[in-house]
C-alpha cells in the first residue's frame, strides 16, 4: 500500500461521521448551528437550502447569518 493511501485511511479513521444520512446531517447542522465554522462543510456537502434548514427547526436569524452560502 502506498503512502498516500495509508495517509487517507488513517485520516478517515478519525472522521466525525464516516457514514451519515442526509436527515442525520441536517439534524447535526441544526443542533450545532451556533458553531458556524463546523457546519459550513456539512451544509455545502449536502447542499442544504434555507427552507430545509428552517423546516428542520433552525432559527430564521441563524439561517440568514449563513448568508450567500445557502440558497
């Protein structure tokens, strides 16, 4: 096994969630919406819309604070 593959596998072991559904990701985003630096990657990965986040229970002000990142 090459060095790059070993490094990739090693980094993958410490992932926050190696296998996650869209619903679980949305719940995680809503739960941790105050930690914007942490949820930005999840929002862009799953391409959540503002409507989806609001329906899941996020506060309007928090969703609008994310700005142009969501559509």
